[in-house]
C-alpha cells in the first residue's frame, strides 16, 4: 500500500465519520457510523466511547462495540477521573498508546482488560475548543497493534465525534451557565469507584505490586 493511498483512506474515513456526526440523530447512531468507518482502515476487537458526567464527577461508558455481557467494561460503567487510564487521557488531554499492556499498564483497572484478553490499546481525548468531553478508545487482542501514528489518526476521528457530542449533550447540571465540561466539577475530582464488581481480583493484583498511576506517564 502506497503512502498516497494511506493518506487517501485516512481522509476518506474522517469524511465518513464527519458525515455520521452531521446526519445521525444521537450518540449511539454516530458511534455506530464511526465504528463502521474506522474498521475499514484500522483493526480492533473493541471500541468504546466514555463521556464526562458532571453529576457523577466521573466518565461514563455510554456506548461500546465488541464487549460481551460479562465484560467489566459494560455500558454504564463509571470510570474514576484519577485512578483509570480513561481519566488520565481525559484530564491531561493526551493520548495513551499501550503496545504491550501486560508490561506497560499503570492502573489497576487495566488488569481487567488483560483478564478479558486485551493486549494493546489506543485511547484519545474528545476535545472541543479546549474543553475535554470524554475519551475514545480502541482495543486489540494482539500486542503491538497501535502506534503514535494510529493515535494521531484516532485523534482526528475523535474531533468529529466531539462536534456531535457537543450538539446533543446538555450543559453542566451543577453550575449554571457552565459548559458541558465544567472546570469546577473537574477540579473537585473524585468520581465513584469503578471496580466494585471485581474488587477481589483487583485487590489480589494490587498485592502483587499493581497500583494506580504515580510515576511520570510515558508514551508507548
């Protein structure tokens, strides 16, 4: 495949996502259109979209593809903004690429991905006019599936999703006149614990040396 063709496919995908963002009536429909567009050029086993919910002070997994009924990462899951990879991406407005999750994981909740067969992933923030709205993530059962180049491409995709999200989501419910992503809500931190269902498994992993992110983040 030539570089020219790769670039052509890349922008054709962005255009298709943009079309879904403009024409589809809701987040679920836009996400399905995005999945169909992305899978034409990028292999993945799972894809998910989480959005910040001010009243919960956490990210909520609002739609996903490829997750079974027994998956920990089920729709409706609340993801802490401080103790999860989703939260790190959201707050820092930077991508995470895990080429080999087993060697590179920094958060306890990432252990659940390993348990469910995930070996690499790429997560990028949804950012619009400087505001973080949520996180888009793709995951694979194979190691070394994603690179920084993939993260850059996925960031372009998330830019189109951010436009759709902003058009259908309400303003902050706790602070009158604030945007969807309210700085005061983010500053208060917190969020519900995300691992109650698998607390025992995560505790065992923690006793073996697993922990939340305390060291300086390194891009894969």
